[in-house]
C-alpha cells in the first residue's frame, strides 16, 4: 500500500507557471511508471504526462512542450512542471502509479484568462 499526496496547485493567470509535487509514503523506486492525470468539471479524467523507467516520458499534444514530468526517487516524489498555462488547463490534477489502484487525492489548478 502507498499513499500519494499532491501539492502545488493554485490560481494562476494565463501564461504563468506552477509546479506540482506528489509525495509518496514509501519508495517510488519500485514503480516503473508513474503519471499525472487531470479532470475538469463534467469531463473524463485524462492523461497529462507519464514517466517510465529511468526517464522515458510521454505527453499528449495538448501539453507537449509546456509540461514536464520528473521524478526524484531519493525523495520519493513525482513532479509536474507546468509552463505557459492556459485556461483550458484548469482541472483537478492527480498523480497515479501506473498499473495500480494508487491515486492521490488531487490538487486544484485554476488558470484565469
């Protein structure tokens, strides 16, 4: 069992940046893949970024070039650097251990125009 706690969300103007963190209660070194997802009101949860193994990453076109996922195994923490934010990035952001039922509680990101 592992607990995931996201932080770093907030209100930011369009064009601004935020850095989300996801702290795990135990070692994340054992998890091959971890990801960030988001869910906007009345929309399905969608993948934002995934990091696999030693650093392979994947992003959907909607965030490619603006978001960067990273992990610090020594600190048991997953990160999401979000730059050039847009109003359509507004959502609750969740971290997830791929292939498991482990999800964080989410952190709200609101981008004003």
